[in-house]
């Protein structure tokens, strides 16, 4: 039985060195499928062919173009491959695209492969030996320096068995892929098949997917349902990382998808205009890469014009490397660890490449030591160390579990599991409010908590008669830059921990009780002596302050606290009545509606015994408390409101 291997082999080499002919001999498949390719005799687009090795292992082979004009397509094909077949024609030897393709493979992190010396039937043995020696010298210091060099002829079939045997041995050393992680399939082809509909193809670089699932195409907002899958040309129910995959889609037209987009589960990735990365410049580049240089970023199957912000200096010299922030001219999606190639704007040549460290970074300022230390932690750390670095950078704002997952390369459930483990170790604090979840580093959480508690202590000390401070006023004092959701999550967590209390929109320390000074207590007693006999015609705040010879501001604080305690009822901002008077009002209005359906102003005047000055605010109070409801010039009963509120 044929075994299915999650291994992708890619060709590389100069134009007309026989890559496609070699693939046809090895697989029986002609990967030149476009009419233009047939006419011109060169590969323009990516070609794909499954191949069965002597051991029975079935793998995928990607044939890439060699022409300099199509290097972008070559990068797309080389991204995600496990092994490379570097093709060099015996009659020409190492050529410009040989060098560029090898550079690209090294930049993309390809670790192994073999060299196929094609067209050996066109040269004598002595010449073939000289070219072999030249190739071996050229490959010194590269990942292919010890790789096998196999003479090959597409015309005679010489070397076919040797190539297949060598591929089989190399495939056995490729680490297996688990299929875990975020599902991603960078799209390299989109077409429509009669009777099937829209089809996209690509190399699945992470995760797994099954027929019947819904996917999104990013950047963008289009979604589709997977009707069927093919892996290495065979119909399957599911596929996983390391396979050439074709998805037959339902609910989307081929014109709604573009090469360069990434298929992923909805909400699993986030488009970005910035990427933190480490870049390495090729030694052969003619000039340094300077800050703010415009380059072509080749990321999987996409090419995006990009400005390079160099974070540690003014330039990166040929052969050098450094931390950069890539500022994209249109959005892309990526995960940490993704490799990329950069090519100069003009003339278009490969100048370097690197690895993504953070796909959703903050905008960085240059020459900042903490930023360099932060990126160093992201580059060297395990998932927990990376998560901690990201949480510490987020500070007061915290990070949503989904964002943390993307920035560490974990699925959302994996990110939540990691956060729970970090919380157990005391390294993180997880804040939940409904469906919203945010995480903080322990140091960041303790810092913002301390500042909030101190601000509340200071406020309570300065305002002993008030039960607490308004939610927004507290934010302006302590966390002015914090958006609403993180702020509310933070307060919810502090409430759960018993550090603070929230009543309505008022925040106070846990255990805090508003108190009156002895002087204010005496003032309150004098207030009650005036309000009780006045009933519903109690004096408004300015009049009351004048009668008591008291400061209006201090009197308002006393009245507010007495209302919170239940001694008084606030009818409006400057009008308070006693609790007893309010109960009598509610009872009288309730009794009126026992026999009447509508209450006009004359009726209310008879009930209250007051004039229009007091009647209007009293009626508005009853409306707010949903005791009454205005209907034209009268009130009707809405329902009994809670007495004394």
C-alpha cells in the first residue's frame, strides 16, 4: 500500500537547465500546462506532480520557473518545501539563476536536498567531471555542500533510479509534521473546473483542514465552504501541513480569490501592515540596505511593496543582519517563524531575507534598547517566554487571547491553555468579562492595580462623604490611554478579587464606607429638621444652603451621602426630599390609579399640595422610576416603582 508523506520537494535552477524535463522523467507528468509555456519552452507558473519513491512513500514535487522574470513564482514554490532538487546543466554549469535560487532556498530555511547534473548526454565524461568539481566548490559552505551530485539525462533516462533512491533516503530524514497549529494554505493557483466550480491550490504550511469546513481568504473578507479536497492528486476527506492541496470550494467565485491570499479558518489570523523581523543581507549584494529603503517582500505566494525600518542603525551591510520593522504598503497575514525573501525595487534582484518575529507589532521607534531586548526575547524564546515578552510589552492594555495566539503562532485554544498555565505559575493574570478575555503579565497587572488602588485611596481621603468616583473619572486619572474594553475587563477582575466595588457607574475600594465628619453630621441633622416638615415642597439646594448658611458644595456632598444611605431621596440634582415624604408620594399616586386611569396636572396638584415649581421635577422623577408614563398632557400608570428609590 502506498504511504502518504507530508513532504514537498521543489526544483531550483537556471532557465533551460532541464528541470521540467527531469520532473517528467521522474513522475510521468508534464508540469508545463500553460499554452505560453508550451510555445516558449519555459516554465512560467508553478507546476506540481506527485511522485512515488522506491519505498512506496508518495510525496509532492513542485516545479518552479528558472527565468529571472519569474523569480517571484520561484519564491512562492520554494516556500514551505522540505527538500530541493538543485538542477544544473552539465553543458553550462553554475549560472545566475542557479546562484539566485540557491540563495533563496537558504534564505527560506531549506535544510537538505540533492544536485541533479542534467544533460550529461550532451557532454563527454571529462567535461562532466570538471562541472561536478566546479559545482562542489561552489556549494562549499552551503546546506548542500555534502549533498549527492547525480548525473542525469532526460533523453536517455540515465540517473532516474539514482535520483529516486537518493530522494527516498533524504525524505526519511525529514522531520514529521503533526498537522497541529493554525491552518494556512497560501494560494498559488485559482481556477474553475466545469462541474466542480472554484478550485484553489497551494502547499499547506501549517495545521489541518477537512471537507465541509468554512474558510476565509485573507487579507479580505470572502468566505467559502470546502466541498472537497485533493492531496498530492488524490481525493481525501482531510489534509494537513506539508502537503500539496487542492480545495474545491462552494459559495465563492474564482474572481473573488487572488493568488497571494491565504486560506485560513475564520478569525484565526489577523491582517497587518507591520511585521517585526530579523533580516539578513546576502554577501553578494552590491550595496547596503539603508533605512527606509523600498523593497519587494516575497512572503509565501504574495509580493508586497514594503519600507524597511532598520531599528539598530542606518544600514545593514552586505552579509550583515539586524532587527527591522517592515511597513507594508498593503495588508498581509503571517505568523512568527515565517520566512521571507526581499528583492530590490529596481533592478529586481534578490538581496536578502529573514524570519518574522511578531506579525502584529506595535509601531517601534528606532535606537531603543528595550525594543531590541524585546525582539531578542521573541527570537530566542519558547512559547511561554514569547508570551511573557508580549504581555510585558502590552503593559496596561493587556492582550486578547486570540491576538496572543497569532503573535506566538498558537491556535486560540492552545494560547488559552498556555495563559492558564502561566497564571498558575504566577507569571500572568487572566481577566474575563463575559466573552471577552484579556491577559496581563503579573508585573503589569500588579502595577496598574496599585495605581488604581492608590488613586481610590486618595479620592476617598479627599472626599469622605462620597461613596466613590465615577468610572470614567478614575480612568482619566490612572489609565487615560486604556481603551474601554481592557479597562472594563480590568475593573471586573479587581471586583472578583474583592479589591474594589462598583455600584452603577461609581467605583470604590472594597470595604469603603462614606462617612460624615462631626460637623457634617450636625449639618445633616439640621437638614432633616427643615426637610421633614416641608414634605414635597422642600427647598431646592441654593435656598437650603442660604437658609443653613452653608457652602453649597459641602451641602451637596452631605445631601448626596444621606441619599445613598436612604435618609433622603434625590428627586433631581438640586432637589432632595425626605424618605418619608417620598413614600407618602408613591402611596398617594398608587392609590389614585386604583380608581383612575389618567392623571392630569390638576390631579397631581391635589395629591401633592404643591405648585408647578415642585410638581414638574416630581413628575419627571416618577417617570424615571417607571411609576408613571407621560401620554400627551396626562400621566398613565406604568407600574409600581420600588418605594423610596
